[in-house]
C-alpha cells in the first residue's frame, strides 16, 4: 500500500510542477550595474566602435583643449588621420570635436593607428587604435553536438512522447485513487 501512496505522491508532485510552471517562476539572474566611463580631459581622440568591419561607419570624438582650460571647449576644427580610412576633419560640436568616417570596404583586417593633429603651432596631438575586421561570417555553426549534427528535426516526436507520458501518469494516478475509494 505504501508503494501506491508514494506513486500517487510522485504523480501529484509532477503535475503540480508541470501545471504551475515552477521553473518559469525562478528568479531572473541579476542585471549588472552599468558603469559610466570617465570623460577624458585634455587632448584626446576616440573612435566608436573601436573594433569595426570594413565598410562600417565609425564615429570620432576628440579634443584639442588642455585639461585646465576654463571653460573647456573646442572652437577650431582639427584633422584625424589613419591608414584605415585616410584623413577626416572633425568639427566643433557640444564642446568637443566630432566626426564620422566610413572604413573603405577594401581595408585589410588588422589594427590601425588613429592620430589627432590639433591646429596651431604647439597644441599637441593624440592617438588611439582602431581594429578592422573582415566581413567574413561562417555559413553555419560548428558541428559540436546536438544542434549541428542532429540531422532531422525530432521535436514533434519528443513533444508527443512527453504528452503520452504525462497522460499515462495521469491515468495511473486516477486509477490509483479510484481503487483506494472502492477498497
């Protein structure tokens, strides 16, 4: 008799988990707190994104003012150059020098130096790096197991088998309860 009770208890517990969706109610993973990058002070140049594909547009932000300038702000255009995209003029906008450039599609994949040349005789320069990638994408994922080497889609067979197993468990549970009442 204890075997039937344990079978009924297991069946009941399985149905509670299936019907209430307990796994779906699990707490989500905590979201990391975003951090704000410090704005560079003084003479600097940035490219965004710093890793780009050939043929992609990248933004440039720069400054030719010194850190102790009050109020800080760029009022003259400057030149940014790189072998990745050539020469581009960055214009004053919102207190910094900004611009955008398209990396030519024939640019080879590697790291390139980006140099800011500030106007004037002794105002300085700054540099950074941009990484250019090829526009080559794999045609399909690697055959590492169930996904790439599985072959035919057996999802309907799996779902049907699961439904049959649940139905059989329900029928056995109901029969067990009916036998207990008649005994």
